[in-house]
C-alpha cells in the first residue's frame, strides 16, 4: 500500500511522461512480490464470526472509565498496562469471555507472514497463548505453560514436520 501510494504521489507531483518510470517500477515490484490473501481471509472470518455470534462484551478491565458511574461499575479495574512488562506483553484476557481461543489470522507459507508470526513464540511457550500455526492447511496450536505438549485442532489434511503444532 505504501509503495503504491508513493508511486501515485510521485506521478501527481512530477507529471507525465516522467511519472511513467516510478509507476512502472512500482508495478513491477508489486507484480513480482509474494502474494497472500491471509488478511482478506482474516477480516472476512472475523466479520462472519461476529455475524454468527453477535456482539460480545469487551472485558471490564479493558473498558475506559471516563465517568464516575463507569468507575463504580469496575470499568478499567484490574487492568495491567502491558508496556510495563518485558516484551510489552502481559497475559490478561483481551477477548470477550467465551471467545478467548478464536484466531482469525492464519499466516500462510509466505516467508514474510511466518516471520511476522514468530514473535508470538515466546508467549506461546510462557503463557499458553493461542496462535495460528503456519503450516498449510492451517490448524490452531495451543501450548500450555505447564506442559511442552501442544494440543492441535484437527487439521483438514495432514502436513507433518511443523515446529509449531508438532504434527
């Protein structure tokens, strides 16, 4: 997106015919870059999930309390600021109750997406956080902090050799 917008901006600033060069460079770069529809699939899955389950309440500790009434109702109580902790993470409930294990973004075998999903590995090992397994087809791996064993949602077909879900 940034590159496409930068090319557009350049063309509008320098005009035609010179603008054809950065436009061609951006076109070639984008045409030859690795592709993925994981963001498209994630937002569609999230929207479908909300359509199916309805609006779920935000956990009380995450709610803002700008009024005294909201403070009296415990909005924002027991919130822990994650940036005060190593790796800017604290294992608190971020999703509505009953929806904690749902995962919408599943990285594909695209190298950049696997790289983006790797920072979550320490949280999986330490806190048992649910993450998306990058092996196709996607499964959900859940590691317990008390065990090194991963429980895996049934895959649609086998893949084997995954260091995340240990299939």
